[in-house]
């Protein structure tokens, strides 16, 4: 593949709701531009973007795929992202590498939750964007409704560039509203000029007005002339659009059909004309030597710096670090410096990726996207530089995972293999997390949603031939006591020769410190228990609090004071006094009103205003206490509530169901509280059943 300079590159992320036609559009572009000799289909599992076994099986995108397309003398790096919310980490990695975005909307489905989320992501990353309305060939397509909804949401920024032309109820072409000319499709995306149909004139007038309003909004002078009734020249419109699409104040709307490869040429033209090349943009980094923030221009005559925004670890494809070059020229067969790891790496071979295909290249210029194979220490988010100019770029922002499941290996002896395989999966997906919960003797797998975790299980089996099982996690309950009691624990055993004898009298009471399992003191007078056995008594208490007698959960907040006891000069031993302390602990727990403590988290749910009533009602059912509400951007509300951790199992799925997928939540541990008696009874009974099994 040819080498392209910064001014001849466009980096474009493809966004949109799950199933809206993003991958189909990329496939249509590739087929139109003769990258492929046959147009693949998601249903057939033969598209460029969706090449992973899981993507083929499930018929939707799971990972971001890089698909470079050559349009005339410009290389457009398309980043085809997943639309389903469980894989938003992949989308945000792509956003960090993109300079602009195309938001795909299905004309039959209209503006969906994923459309709105895509816009919000573009706002967060300050990316210029345009909409591409696909599925215009569908009988239920309504372009007018899409434009009206977008205008309702985003105002006069929305500038429709196209209007559909239909004949015998079939989509056959479009009106170029900018040039006021009709276009009729001939073969695929090719077209010929045609007359603008009479029936289009009413819609054309309103769309033209919307376009001119968007142009007028770009400056006070144009606004005055617009209200004075002056006409803008074609050149003025073109210049104004180019300037203002790049800065995000005008957002074009284009149309086509991914399935029929219609409209792809116009999309490529618009991307080349209206989206910025990397040399028109800048990025921020930190100089590791001076610790000062620096603004970096995408210039080829500067020292080389590149950022790894994605890692691919595949047993068949290999390990690739996908990079965007920020400055200078990255060359194959060179040494680079990783300032975060303070270590050198060898760049042996450089590649351009197109889906699962790799094309070896000798160099990548500033602004371009490619991949390096077999880096040993470099991970996603790391920067590669020269040792003399160690600039560090910000790591891609990915959401923190809050959905978790317990997992166990299906086959004994696979623990090490599973651990190694999971480590590779975690390198690829930064939204996955493994935690070892030693207190509850379980290993937890965290992700964005349950679907993501299910797919991870499937990937482990297909890629690495290891099986794990997911199950409902044990909540980190704790046990404590509510009143004081003095008990005796005696351990006596005679079996010929030396016996075992230990006798302790211990006062148990609440310590008032739930952050500490136990406090041990001794107030023994007269040598009833020799001092050398005190550590053994404490050891017995320490072992007892690991697994409480009530339901098998760790014990906290107990104060144990050794006050009396007796010993045998021959038969007493450390083991005997430890066992006596354990017996005393069990007796005391029955007499001190033991209770179960449940973890309470501070929950934050962000939803559009119209969903707040439903959310608060649901939180009440989950024993949550709403503490307040805070207004957020985009007409959303943040609901803050204290809620038992146990009530959040499965919440990700339920929240999406209640809000159509637009709700987001996060939480952090707040404190422990006494569980209601009915909850305690349920947990104790469940524990007894488990032990019986």
C-alpha cells in the first residue's frame, strides 16, 4: 500500500445505534471503490469489518475495525465501531484516534438512542461530524422525519445536503441541495444529472432554507444579509460550509443506501472536502523531561511520536499495537522509546490493517494509522517516541466497568490456562477487569454489561480452548454482634499419654469499629492462664472471625477480653487454648444478638428528565434511598441514591430496559448497614442450603 502524507489523510470514526447499518455502509464503500470484488453482508458473515468468530456468529460488531479506503489521492482511515453499549470502550478508543465522525442513521428506524449517544461523544471529543441516512431504499424510510428530529434535537446546526428522489416508490436518486441539481443513480453510486421532480419542490424549499439558515448562522455579516433577503453565491455557500463543518457549527446530512451501494461516492467526496486532514489539527501531550504540557502539531519534520490506542491479541492473527502517529515519521526496523515504561522497543515491521488483512509498509507519516507487530511491553494508551523528545499523550478514556459476575473454571487444572487467556483478553479490552475477592472466596469478572461478559466466555472457548462458568456473585456481607456476653470455652481431650487441656473465660462485646475484625485484650489475674498462651487465644479469635457462625461471612466489630481460665501443667498446649477460644467465640455468637451487615453504595444514575420518575420508583423497590437530584448537560438528570449492593446485581440490563439504553450508572462503596431481618433470614437460609449441598 502507498505511503500518504498528513495532508492526504482523513481519520473518520463511524458511529451510530447498534444495527443501524455502519458495517454495511463500510462494505458498500469498499465495494464501490473496488477494494473488494464482491459486496459482503453481515448476515453472511463475510464483511471486512466483522471478521471475528463471535461477530460472525452474532451478526453485530464487537470490536473496532480499521478500514482504509483510497478516494482519488486521499487515504480515508475508517474506524468502524460497535453500536451496542456493552462495547463502548472500543468506540471511545476509536474516538481518541479520529479527527471527524460520520453518524449513521437508518431511515426506517429513525433517530435512536445510539444516535444521541454518538452526538454526545462527538461533543465530548470536539469532533466535526456529519450524518449519513442509510436504508433509503426501504419502503418505510422517512428522510423528512429524520431531518425534523435532528433539527428538534440540535437546532440550526443541521444542514441537509440531500433530498431523496423516488420513482414508482423506489429510491432512484437525490437532489443536491447545495448545488440545486438533481442526480439519478446509474450503476451503484455513480449518477447522472436529471431534472428536479416537481413533487420535491415543497420539501426542497424547506431543506434549502434550513441549509441557508445554517450558513447564515456562521457569521453576523451573513446573518444580516440573510435577513435582508440577499442570496448567497454558490462559492460563498461552499466556503462557509467548509469552514464551519470543520469547526462543528454546521452538520451536514447526506443520504444513500448501504445495501445498494448508493450515496457512497458523495459521502467520500464530502469527507475529503469538509473534514480536516491531521495537519489542520493539534493534540496535547506532556513532556516527560520538563513535565510541561505541550501542543503538538501533526508535522512530519518533527521528532516521531505515536500513541497506541488499541491492542489486538489473537492466537491466529497475532499481537498488534494499533497506533496513530502524532508527529514525525514512524519507520520499520527502528528502535523507539516508551517513556511510560522507560524502556526501548524494537519496531520490526509496520502494517496497514484492513479488517483482518495486513499490508506491510516501510513507514507511517504524522496523522496516519497503522499497526506494529510483536511489541513486548507496550500496552494500550502507551506512547512511543524518541528518547530525546519523550512526549506522553493522554490515554484513551474508557468507562469504568460496574457489572460483575462470579466465574469459575469448568475443568480442574485449567486455572493457570484461564488466567493467561484472560490476561490477553484484558489487554484487548480495557473495560474488562478481574478481581480476586478473597473474603468471599470468589473471583469476579467486571464489564460494561452482561452481554459483554457472555461473549468473553465464548471467546475464551473459541480462541484459547478454555471454559469458564459465570454465576451470580456473592455479595460481601459481614457479621457482627449487638450486645455483650461472657462465656467459657473449654477444650479437653484425653487419648493416652499427654492429653489436651485449655480453658478460657472471655468477655465479648461490640467494639464500635466496623473497619476492624476484632480487638483482643487480656485482663487475667493470678496466672490463671499463663502469658505464653495469650497468643494462642488471640489466634483462635483471629481464625474465628474469618468465617462467621451466622452465615459464613467475615466478622467485624468484635472486642474479645480474656478475663479468666485454667490450665494443666502437663496437658495444656497452644493448640488446646486456640481451640478453647474458638469454642468460646461460637458460644458467644449465639448469645450476643448477631446480625448481618450489608454493603451500601452511593449510586449515581444519569437519565433524560422524562425517565426520572420511573428510575426513582424502581430504586424504591430495590430498597434504595434517593438522596437528591442534580441537573446535567443535554437535558439529563443525575439521581443520587444510597442502595444495598445486593440490589444492583443485574441492574445494567434493567436500566437499559427502562430507558431504552440511554441510562448510565456508576457507584462507589459508602458503608455497611445492618440488613433488615427478612434479608438476613433469606441469606442465612441460603447459606445453610449451600453447606448442605
